[in-house]
C-alpha cells in the first residue's frame, strides 16, 4: 500500500502511571482529560489534564468518583460523563458521574431505576443521546448485557430499542466500535468483540453497523484476505477511512499490525510502511482533534505502558502521510 505512517513521541517531565481502560475526553481542542484505569490489580481514580499548549500533564487534585476502568464515557455540553466500570473488588458499578468543567467538581447523578450499565459496552453519541449496546456485568458471576438502549443524559432517561435478534449482532463486549456519517446517514459501527458462553470466552469475527435513522442493524462483509479478529484496538478515523492499530485477542496476543478500513467499499488492508513506530498495544486512551490524534498508555506485551504519542493525518496527491 502506498502509505507511510510517522508517529511522534511526546516526551513529558511527568506522565500518569501505566494503565489501560481509562476514561478520556477532549475539551475545546486544548485539554485532554484522563480518569482512572487499571494496571493489573491496581485500579485508579486519579484525574489528569494534558495541556496541549504547555505539552505537559497536570494532576487535578479534587474529590473524585470511586476507582474504575472500562467505563462508558462521553462529553456533553459542559460535562464530562462517566458511567459504570470495573471496581477493585472485581465487580461492576452501576453509577453515573459527571465532571462540571465550570465548577471544577465531580457530581453523582441518580441512576434511572431500570438502567443496567454494561462495562466495556459499545456506544456512540448522537444529538446529546448515547446509543449503548452490550457489555458485561459482574456481581458474583459474569453476565452479558443483552440489550440496546438510548440514554438521554440531560433528561436522565433511557429508551429501549426493539431489535430483531435474527438481524442483529450477537451480544458482546470489548468490541472495536466507532461512529461515522456517510451520505448524511449516521452509523454506529461494531467490529469483532468477545462473548461469554458455557463459561468460556469466545472471539467474534464479524462487522456490523447500526443505522440511526432506521434503527436497524446491517451486517458488513469485509474484503480482506489476512485480517485476524482482535479486540480493544486503537481506533483512528479520517475521511472515509478507519485505522485499527494493534488490539488483543482471547489468547492475550497483542497484534503487531495496522489496518486501514475503507468505509465506502468495506475493503480492509494492512499498512506496512512505518517510521518511528510505537510499541503495539490495546485498550489505550485515544483523543481525536480534527485530523490529529493523541494516544496514551495501554496494554503492551506482558505489561502496561505510560507513553504518549501523536499522529497527524495529511494528504497529498499520491498518498496520505502520517506525522
């Protein structure tokens, strides 16, 4: 493929400790926020902000929600919202918190009575509403969340979505997921993931997209000869392309490849030209700022990382250059 990827390592005098599964938000394209995460048995509830102009991490020393990782997180209006996640006791939380950027404090929101929050769900935000699919809960035993619903944060209300199970993806968690608009239609994409059956984890190898206009799922057949299913990739999207960096499978293998998926013709191809390539990883924090991407930490082979990199997408007549 006529493509070269150049990544830039961001050296800081201070980084948060190594971790995966953190919640992260971009505010005003100037500040990158990071909450919690896990490093093995250590689960954090620390809160940081990366100042893009000063190019350094700043710890926000305030009272914070309980430790967690694998939460649902999103940014609506002046609020950084976080829902559920894994705890220190290897159980899952069913709570909702938001950070008020103006007042600089965390506030707990009442959880709707009929809401069960799945950890490592797939979700997308459209018009201040969050579309959530699948995930898992652990309270004495592991359970798959076999539903799809819309959560309206401002009204604090949920609405169930009726799905024809014969025309919908299998319930899962730890999927690769993203949202995209094609020809003025908004979609939530779902790729690979894990399911739990008969006390065993199973690797899924399929791709779907959910049409928000029709509220219907559509299965997508990828055009590929060598792509292998994996989960928790770093997802970068630009124009009509999605880039999948690294990822992990049920055998805890960290993949050392990068793929480009064309969302128009569903062709997925490996990118093979690299320059200053970061160590491959999964379940990292990723921030998108226009055509530029930042990522921090994640799971690397037999360990965790706390390095930070940037990736800038530019085009010319011949190819896309990544800096």
